C-alpha cells in the first residue's frame, strides 16, 4: 500500500487542503502495519516541499516504513496548473543528490530500506554517472540493470485501464485512447497491428526528436515521459522538458565504462 506524505505536518495539510490530513495519513500507515500489509510512503517532489526530503527519511525510520517513493511532478491534466511548483534542472539534481545521500546514510546505519524515484527516467543515468565519479564498484552492474529495464515503457510494458474501460498507454496519458476493453478484449487492443500510434510508441527511436534519439542513454531512459512532453510542448515526440541531463552528459561528457556501454545504447563520440 502506498500512502502519500507530502512533507511535514504543516506542508502536507496545506498541500492537501485539509487540516488533519497528515495525522490521518499516519493513522492509515499504522492501520496497514497492524493488518500485516506492507506499506510505503509516496512523496511528490516540488518547490514547496523539496527541502523536507530528509524529514521523510526520518519519519519512515520512526514509523518502521521500509519503502520510500520519490515522485517527480507530471504536469498533465490539472497538474498543468502547478507550473509554479516545478523544480528547475538544478533543483532536481540537488533533490536527487539528497535522496541518494540520505539512502546511503540509512543503509550505512544498518537501516533496511527500499528507495525509488519515479516518473523521470533521467534518474537512472544520473545515478550511474554519480557512481562513476565516485568510483563505485557497482557502477557497471547498475548500468546493466538500467539497460535491462529499458526506461519508460508506456504502451509497451505498462498500460492504464480507466474506470469506464478506456485503455491508455499509461496512467498520465488520458489524451491518447487505445480503445475500450468493454468493446474489445485487452489482448486484441494491446496486440493490434492496425493501431498506428501504438506501433510508433513501440519504435520510439524512429520518432523522438534528435536530442532524445541521439542521447547515449536512450537505451536506459526510453526517451522519458511522452505524456509530459506532449502536455508541456504540444508534441509527443519532443524532448521531455523534465530531462535535466546536460548536453555534455547526453553526448558523452561522462563516458559509460566497460561492457555495459553497448547495452546502454551509448553512441561513439
């Protein structure tokens, strides 16, 4: 069970617009724990709460929660009204460094915890490059795992079925219907040879714009989140504006090392 905690008590209640929401969320976490249901905390990083990342780690430790999910803001639907909450590239990088540092400190102290970042597939390459800079012995293995995962899998590895049966490529992309499971079986829609858009999604490298297509981390990122790219630029094949990697990083400023480089889709420079 994933339960959203948007920051400390005051921040969470303000974000949710309901006094007492923070305490009710903690009550829900304790109820799950009492029932033997594994529970994790979810935190959507934005300009108003990004300074409270360390507080979330402390709260998780205090409550015995062993899974934290840090979500990047996806500005689709009503989320497009939250432009003022968007983190800059520099702020996003600083937030990722804080998550990495807090995770490392927790593991060093003996705390068993699983930490995820979600909805920005640049995070994998960013972590890998940091591991390289720090001469981490697991860097090559990390790159292999990232390549095996392949990054974004909207319309290939994940799908979203709305309450009315409408099938979408993922939970954010509500402007791109792939049909309705009440009218046709899921397998028929998912394996359709006549859905041109679905075919394009499964061959993204032929359609995304050059910065994504030419990025050496395309094989580990998968061109990031297409729904966000479309919502913010009007073009579903444009670069995702939430990508915070520099041109030097995407083109080879920090080169992949060893046999994992080929798996990562690295481009020779």
